[in-house]
C-alpha cells in the first residue's frame, strides 16, 4: 500500500487532480480527527480503486544526484543518549465521548 511522503515530494497527474476535485465536491473526508494525513490521502484514492505508485526519485536521506534523486529531505535523530523507561511519559489528548473507542486502542498499542 503506497502513500505520499509530503516531505520528500509527491506529484499527481492532471487527471487525478480533476478526479480529486470532483470527489471532494461530492464527498468530504470523514470526521475531523486525523492522525496520519498521508495515509488518509492515499485512502481517499484507494477507496476509488486508484493505487498510488512509488517514484524512487523522490528521496529520503539521500543526497541529490544519488539514485537520480530529484528531491530529498534529510532526517536526523537527535543525540539524546539512552533514556530509562521510567523517564518516558506519554499523554493522549481526547474528550470523554471518545474514551470508549480510543483509550482501549491506545492501551493495547502501548502495552
């Protein structure tokens, strides 16, 4: 399942752009809760049986010119050293009406 990496770059054809505009004028994205916008963009197309393809020239962590990269973005991890598990705090912002659906998923994921 392919999805766009907005940082590395992505393009769509004029035909797909017109399809997107027409689709968004008749159906809007569901809800206002988003976690992974890139995945949700891909799902809009996937739901219409349109599969995105990878273009390896949109690179991540490679210099321009390597593998014929036409765009690139560099990610570096901060040099924080090691952190004890007791020193890590994770919080989730939500409201009461979503506690029944979101908190069990969070607890199952973070266990």
